[in-house]
C-alpha cells in the first residue's frame, strides 16, 4: 500500500499580492490538491479563514492544528487528512522555543513564534497501519532558531519511537547546503544530536531545483520545502509541482508531493 503526502506553503492572505491575492488563488490551490489527491498534506502560512475556505472546497478532508499565536490566532501549520482513509488517534502542537508548551514563545534568534503541529493517524480498515505526521515552518531570519527548532522537532519524533512510521514536512527556509538540512540528512550533528531521516529528494536523479519562486516560476536554485521519512518508510517517488492551474501559480511556493510506503 502506498500513501501520497504533500507539503504546500499557501502564502498568507495578509500579503499585498495584487492579482495573486488569496481570493484569486484559492480555487487553483484546491484544484492542485485534488489533482495529486494526497491522503495527508501539510500547509504553512494558513490563517483560520483560509483553512475554512479551503476545506469548503475540499469537503473530503478534515484538518488539525492551531495557530502560532495559540488557539486560532495567526498562521497555522495545519495537517489535512482524507476522512475516508484516515482517523486521528492523537494530535498536538509545540512551539519551537526553550518553552515549547508555552503559546507564542520565542527563543534563540527567531523573528516570530514558530510551531510544529503533529498528528498520529490510523488508516481506516487497516488498524495495524499507522503514520505520524509532523508539519513545521522554520524561521526565515534566525539560523540558530532553525537549527535548534529542528533539533527540538527531532527529539519529539524520537520520543514516539523509531519503529513507528513518521513523516516530517514543511517549509524549512533553508537550502540543501545549510547546516539544518545537512543535519536532517545525517551529514552533521547539532549539539550531539544526529538525524537518521531520509530526504525524499534523495530518490531523484537530478537536483530538485527551487521551491520558492515568488509567483515568478522557474527552478533555478535550491529547495526550501521538504519531506523527510524515518526508517520504517521508503520514498518511491517525489515531485515538485511547477505547473500553472487556471493560468496562475497557486502560491509563491511550489507544492512538494511524495509517494511513500512501508519498507519491506
């Protein structure tokens, strides 16, 4: 059995984007998601009204998560799941800070509160098949905040146990040569911690190209949006979707889509 998962930075609706403002893009966002039909997908930069409006166009899905301001305040890193395929067993959220249970908390050199939303899901009709999804959006300014924030995420994943299938996705605001990505790929440690995750891009025969494009398109440069899996899972395919939908880019980031399955 193969699962399709996706990460998609939606571009928040508060930005002054002219013709690319959220109301003009929402149908393209929904159509892009329908095209790939992920069982599970994570979004970044979603205000509550954006999630509700998107969910109205995608009634087969439900979502979990709270805002980085606590409750429904500010941007979400929501995780959507197809209701016919998955049920939620557990869910939670923590802040990427030295006080992770404190809403709106900021540490290190972070410019804003940053969060990680997680959910443990069971496949309907297959009670033995579970998967935990972690979705985050690392700081765009603070390098140390990205590193320490991701170290916190990996420690949270480790507490769940390495034997449980898990996916980490999101906008990491870092290119492949940056330390936080090399850390995730197991190429370096951070304060003695080392990752054993697999980068979905590793199945490609060429560089994935950039994933943030500022509504301009193109692929020159490196990605900042990623999907990683742990040892019980293997990636069989990954795609950066650079297509136009209804004549426009659905967001200023390309969505990243991966097909994953339990390792034999």
